[in-house]
C-alpha cells in the first residue's frame, strides 16, 4: 500500500471541503498553490490518495479529480440542490450521501432510466419527505469497485 | 445505483440493456445506508473503513446475503 503522509491527509480534507463549499473539485494547480507544492509533488500526493487509501478517483491517465465520493467533479444524472448550492452525486446512493454528509435539507433530481420520468427526492428536517421510486443495485457488492464508473 | 419509477421499469430496462436484474429496495433504506457510509468524510481524522466495518454497515441496514458480501480481495474506497 502506498504510504499517505500527514500532508496528504490535509490535502484530502481540503479537497472535500472545496467540494462541499463550491460543488467543484479543485484543480491540481489550485491544490499546489494552496499547499506550496510543485506540480510533481501535487501529482504524487493525489495518486497516493487514490492508490493508498482510495480517497479519490482520478480521471484515468491524469491528475484531475473525477470523484471524491460521494461528490462527482463531472456532471451526472444526480443533481443535488440546497438553497442556491448545487453538487453532483455519482449515483443515487452518493446523491443522498451528499445531503447526509453536509447535514442539510435539499433535493435530488434524477430521471428514471427506463421511462425518463423525472424523479425528485426531497429531504426536509433531516429525513426523507418525498421518496419516489425504487432503487436498483445491478452490481453485487464484491464487484462495486471493479468498474466504479459503471457501478 | 439507479433510481427507477417502478419495479416494472427496472425489469424492462434490464431486459433491454441485457443486464441481469440485481437487488431492489426503497429510498428509506438507502438514506440510512448513505448516512452511515459517508458521515465521516469531512472529518480531519477520516480513514478508510475496513472491510469488516463496511460489511457491518450493510448488515445494519438489513443488506445481508451473498449479493452484499464484500470479499477481502476487492478494492474499495467507499
């Protein structure tokens, strides 16, 4: 296992806080500037966080952040909104995870993959207030991370 | 993990996508699972949960059986 440093842990937390505050992933350049690192040092830290503790998923072949679960850096079919803030979840599990993690009320917007009907999940007072539909797990647990994009 | 309008929609979608149907459950259970799974991600001392800890969370929300078994060899960050 790749050893993660104390600074790597600080970087991980800052990335998560950046997602929470802005809905976006910081770029490697922003991370380097924040922590006074060279581009190479930043890439090494990000890859350690991916390989060492699975704290991140990077876009293959790059040092750009794809996921910091439950957050997605790229638009998905699971939009999370609270007041005027917005995030993307990697799946319905992660979308609910964002509201749970942030401890806020809000809603998740998605659409039924078969019918296309819009589905809106509402969280109010820390509980589900509108919970339409049914959740489908296509992949058994042991294979969830074999192809995380598909899962 | 996707959210469908109904079980009929899941069956139709799986048939058209040529994907074996998986497991179904309601959002209430997923809400509890999401909370237990992700609640510590903004903690400064976060660490990756062990497989046993993750399995215990699945068990706690009633997700038991072979479909939900996490093997020691799998790679996970969730």
